[in-house]
C-alpha cells in the first residue's frame, strides 16, 4: 500500500509541475524544488531561477525582489520603478526569464563576504543577449573607480565573445582580463556559460576559463591575473556595472549561480547537464 501511495504522490506532483513546463518536472526529479535545487550545495552562495517568480508575478510584471534559493538569503532587489527588469514567461523550453532593457534595468545583491576576497569563483548562467552589442554585463562586483573585484561582460569587439575582469587593485580600470576567442554567441540564442576563476593555478592563462554548453572556450589574456580577488564593499549587480559605468545588459537571464570556489569539472558538469536538459539546449 505504501508503494502505491508513493507512486500516486509522485504522479500528482509531476502533473502539477508539468504546468510549469517540461524542464521543471525534470528539475523536480533531480531534487530541484523546495530549496533543493539539484546543484552541488558546497560553497554555493547565490542561486536564482526566474521560474520561481511565476507564482507571484504575471507575464510582463516588474520585478522588485529576486530571491536567492541557495539558503544564504542573498536576494537581489530593485526599488526604483523604472530600473526594474520584467518577468517573461514560457520563453525557453517552457521556462521563464528576467528581461533587462539594456538602458537602466538592474538589480543589486548587498555586499557579502563570500562574493570576493578568495582564490576561487565560479559563475554559471543560462542567458542570451537580445542584440549583439559590446560592453554589456550580465553580472559584476565592480564599482568602477572605487571598489573593483570582478566582472563579466560582452567583449567590445567582436561582440560574439565574453571577457572577465579580475581586478588586481581596488580601483582597477579593466586590466588584467581574459576573453574568449571562439565562444561565438548568437543574439537571442540561449546558452549555458560557465566562468571559472582559480587563483591557485600557476600559469596565468589557466586562472580564468570559460565554457559554453560544457565545451571549453579558447581565450587570451591581458595582464597578470591575481592569485586572489579584491575584497571590497561593493554590491553584486545583475544586468550592469556599478559606480561611474553602466554597461547595462540588453537580454534575458533564466537562471544563474555563484560559487566562491573554482568548481571541479565534475561539479561544473553537474550544473551544466542539469540546465542543458531543463532548458532544452
């Protein structure tokens, strides 16, 4: 009898979650709801999923708070009406996204110790840029000219490539950096990007690595990437830089995560495999 009840319960949950799209049922079976995301939990500092907003917002609604599901309460917020991204539903494999307008939309996570100061960082994101354009950033911890730590943005040219800035001084102007040479993003095409910083690597060109849909991207470096991140009081900003730079993101973000270590290949692959399946990429 208990076996039958378990099967009925699983089918009931699966049917109710099927309304959220095919990917979410896969995510549930992987341990993806109720704060158990299916992502490796050790050193996970931020995890945000746009589909978590479906229950409280309608399609096209502005977003005031994007809750962190890592358990660390590193929520992102925006109180100014004109600066709020919007929620768009059923955009990629039935899943929702937050949409930033490339002009002034942005959300801030208050400074927290684990976001910088260490020798490792991993950013993973399911996203797309709406129109290929250089100098647009999906996420940074970089108050330009005041408190610079790290930033991820589209390269100036070609705009199909990404660049990571890892500051070696508190007021860094953009070097050292490493950028991809064969990422070749397409406008409106979703992909999983992973950026892994490992300051413990001896060779400079091994300290930052990029992956597109699990595949390692070739990259080139400028300057010497430091062995540790600058530990500074700056917000983690989604869809822009902070300080005197804006570089607003014109595009969509479905889900993203931040670890304060360089993830192992095995753990990185776990996240990438989960998201590639969930978003049908």
